[in-house]
């Protein structure tokens, strides 16, 4: 096998590496070790994903890791691995293999083949190779996401990633400007070490009217992950359930499956800072002082020069979202039991959402919206919004007042025709924003329906 990872004393040849892994002998070895028939392996239904592995001793422990594992481990250590082994973990190992053609949702690497690279660049694109057989088609990665959806009247965070191939220092820091609805928001004094990156963000409030707007972003240094972002501002308060009637029927109703939407309950990001590490060096300047034809002495008229360097520190932040939901019968229901109701009566829904974080308040928001969906509408078509009862990182929600309630109660009325059994609404907790995106969580809880409200009423002639 050819050498895969270069070192100070050896240089690798990517063409030799490609020739080896696409050779019949190497592929037959893979087929034998995996138990896959050679003809089946090479008929175009399979691809080989290659990841070089480096062996190293770090903090007294012998380890082996791929480029992706090294980048993820460095994130956990807040740059601790990179600071000690940058030439291996953030240069020679990740640049030993990369794609020239996009495949398996990994992009082709278009950056430099020399120099140091960031954790994000490694995780996205480096330290891997793919062997295709019999003209198997490539599967290009999805396009870069440059659009986002926000809700009206909501505090949001819009972020981009700033990357640099050369160090950005406090002597000449970078700035990033966001142009939103005629206003300019500028983030200044950004410093980033050579070959690394950082999220840069702005917190702003969306307008009260639905609309689509373009956010333009520019930077004084480095390169941005997006220079234009299309933001769709939507109003959720437009599909409330219709007025329930005592004559409503739905004889064909079948209990729907409860949908499961993607949650994002944690986020991580960080900020680079830098300080000057002094390293004073004496620069000599010798001069001969003559005291006679054959005598004299040397004098050093040199001076001290600070040949120090900038040392960078990564401060990492994290945030997590947790939430609970409780359902109870409408307090005005004539027959109330904590865990059951009769169909036709209303339910009250309360949601608590907590954001925990080690970041400053300027880095995040609490949950600001909660939307509930109901089984009688197959968890779509209609929904009911919640009002914020308590705002902030520890937010509480309750249903908006029901326009069809005689008492303007904060309830949702179950349909009179709903069959006996479990009644399970779901609620999406939304708009807990961080620089790493929105935290969101789906909640579900149940109440039992037994009988209907007609059994509480009796009509008889006056005697």
C-alpha cells in the first residue's frame, strides 16, 4: 500500500494512491474481507468510502482517528488538539484524500491542497475518498441553503460563517455587515486564526406583516458562507379551527398516526479571541571602536525586538431546549376529571419551554411561539396558536382565546363526534434562536374521551 498521509520526511502522490485503491487486487481484498462477491461489489450497486486513519500520541494516550473524528474531537476540546498537532490533524491528514467530483452528498474540494484547514472544512469536505464501479452515477450534494423562514413579530438570529485562509488579527480585524429592511447591522472586531472559521450573527425583530425579503451580507475580510439570504416571513395565525357545531358528524373518521417532526434541541457555536504572546529577541549591531593603530574593541549597538505572535483562544457556547405540555379539561366543563372529558367540551393546554445556555443573552432568545395541531384534522389543515404567558429563557404558553367560546376561554373544543379513547394533540415549540439556528421541539400528551356532552343534558317538558 502506498503512503497515504504525508509527513516532514515523505511526500505522497495522489495519483499513486488512486491507482492503488482502484486496482483489481485492492478491490478483491475488500470483497474478501467484507464477504461480498467481487462481481456484485463491482456491478455498479456499491461504492467504497475511504477514510485515512492517523496514529498519534496525545496527552500521553496513543490514539487512532480519521480526519472527521479529529475535527469533532478538536471541537470538544475547544481547539486543544489543533493547538498541539495542527500539521497532522488539520493539514496532512485531511488533505491526504478529498473528492474531485461531488458524490454521496459530499462536495468536491475546491480549496488549496496545501496549508491548514478548519474543523468545518474537514467535516464538510476533507479526509475521504470514494471508489465508483462500472460508471455508477455520482450523487451530488444538496445546494447550499440560503433561505430561511421566520414568523412575524419575532426576535430572530440570522447568521453566516466567515472563513479565512490567512490569520485575521486584532491589528486588522474583520467586520461583517447585514443589510435588513433598510437597516445596516455591523459586527466588528472579528479575529480568526489561519485556516479557520466562525459564525457571525445579528439579532433582529421580524416585521408584523408577512412578506419575503432579501438579506444582503458582506465582509471586509475572508469569505462568507452566504452573501444573500432570502427570508420568508409568515403569519401562523391564519388557520384557526372552524366553529364546532352540535350537528357535526364524521362517520368515516379513523384515528390518524401521530406525525413526528424533526427536533433540534441543542446548538453549539463559539467566538475566537486573540492576545499577543511576547517573544523578545536581541538584534545585534556590532561596531568596531578603534583606540589606536592596532587596538580597539567591539561595541554592540543592537536593540530588542518583539518577534512574538498572536495566540488565539476559542470560547465555546452551547444551548439546549427542553419543554413540557399539560392538558386538562376546561374549567367550565360541568363534569371535570383531571385526565378525561366528554367529547364536545374544551381542553386547556399549557406549555413550558426552557432554554439553558452558558452564552450571553445577546447570543440567543427564548422560545417565542407554540403551535398545536389536533387529531380531528389529521394534524394538519387547521392549528391553534398559543400566547406567551411568560417570556424569556423560561417561557410559558397558553392557548389564545377561542373566538367561539361564550366566555372567551383559552380552550380548544373537541368535536362532538370524536370517538371514545385517547385524544392526543401535538405542539411545536418554535423560535428559540441561536447563532447555530433555531431550537425546536415537538410535544405530545393525551387526555381520555369518554361519552359526549349530550349525556350531561336532559330536556323534559315543564310540569
